[in-house]
């Protein structure tokens, strides 16, 4: 997987899928993190990003997905747990099997993956649920509410206090 240290910062190349169904977004919370993210993972050397996404969804969700259009590319510079990161990201629209539908307030899937407990839940795209759940990166909730059908490139820099200047 493409994740390695360089001069005190960790470089990540990550791919993620945005599954939106019936006005709800599928999100993932890992272990006891105080934030959630789109399901996905790191790309492997020589692997196209859309192929990596299909692999990651099979590993995490234990189901096949159809990869749709590229929604966003991003360059993110941020800190977590005392570490600095430079992350390149590709976010695609994905379609889950028809029988996977939002419903209820509890996670629809909880499972272990690579030593981490993953909880997958559906959250409404409209309103404040994505912000309250701390969907990261922080620019994502607003961008998902205003999808235009045209891919966008986002550069995100968090200052040392964790704010977006």
C-alpha cells in the first residue's frame, strides 16, 4: 500500500467511495475514533484507483460495488494523533447492491478488518448529521450536498491547531 514516512510527514494515497442512497450517505467509523470517513483505503503500487476501490470495498464491506464517476481528487495536509500527513485522495461515486438500503439508527454492518473494528452507518446528506458525526475531510459534507456532476479538485490545509485556514 502506498503509505510511507518522508521527513517527519506520512504520505498516503487513498481511495474512497461515496454511496448515496435515498438521501443518505454510507460512512465508516474505525475503532473508537471521534470522526467518520467514507469507506475506502490505500492504493497499492501499480494498482489503478478504481480497481483499488473495488478491492477495498470487497475487503471492508464484504460485497461487490459498481464504481461510478470520479467526484473529487484531493490533496490534504493535516495532523492526527500527533502525526503529520500529506494525503492524495480519489473519491468516486459507488453503487451498492440493491438490497443494501438505509434504515434505522444503528450501524448496518460492524466487522473487524486488519485489527480494527469498522462500523458502517447511513447518515442523511442534508442537515447537520455529517458535520455532527465529524465526517472527514472537513470540506466533504458541504461538497456532497452540492454535487454538480463535474469532478472537482480540492486542496485542504489544516493549521497546527486542526483548523482549516
